[in-house]
C-alpha cells in the first residue's frame, strides 16, 4: 500500500502539474488593461489689449523775429505703445486744452499753446504722423496702428508755425489727450 500511495501521490502530482501548466500556458504572461480614450478641448481667447505712455514734446525756444519768422520750429516726439500682435488700432489726439481762437500772429489753428502769464496769448502748433507734416493726428478719424506684440514707439512730428510775430515773451504749453482705440 505504501507503494500504491506513493504512486497515487505521484500520479496526482503529475496530473496537478499538467493541469496547472495547461492553465498557465493558456493565460497570457501579463494582463492587458482595457483602455478608452477621448479628446479634451482646451481653449483661450487673446483679445485686443494695449498699453500706452506719452512723452513730453519740448520745442525749446521759438524765435519769432529771426529764425522762426519764416521757418517753423519742429520737434520729434513719440508715444510708447504695446498692443496685442496684429491688432488693428487707431490713435487719436485731442485738440488740446487751448485750441481754437485768435493766435499771436492773428490767425487761427486747431492747436495752440497758452502763455503761462497771459491767457490771451497763444502760440499755434500742430502734431503730425509723418515727417512731411501732412497727416494730422486728429481727434476723430485718427491714425491707424497695427499692434506688434512688443513695445513700440510711434513717432510724432510736431511744428510751431512760422511767422507768429505777435507772441509775447513767456512760457507756453498745452495738454493733449492721446487715445488708442482697440
């Protein structure tokens, strides 16, 4: 019986081994997880944005008797802008705090600087977007500007008109509101 028992144990062990190896061989070496995929939408909007800063235009001294009797006094200034890349914008400038009326030379102009000590005395000037002094920065239609996405300076070409012999010795100034519409 001992031998039979041993043979039965051996037969049982062999049968179990065969059964286990059959199960093991029919199963993959690793389990493959099931997966599902889906697209996720990610969105943002870049709008038109601008940042503006202005610089003082200081003409210096106007000489109505000799130098500027026949030649205008000119100066170049600028507006510092940073606007969204490729945005279409418009730059306008007000006519100033002292616009219109009679000037020192007896004429009239859109813009004028007022004398510090005599509010009835003015010095006529204008602001242009080109160095040929032909395109005014005006308060309505403006000058077109396309944003570059980085800091940029838009040049201003300013001139005090020649021949204003009726102005008195004084300091003159005006304040202009510069607007970027985007």
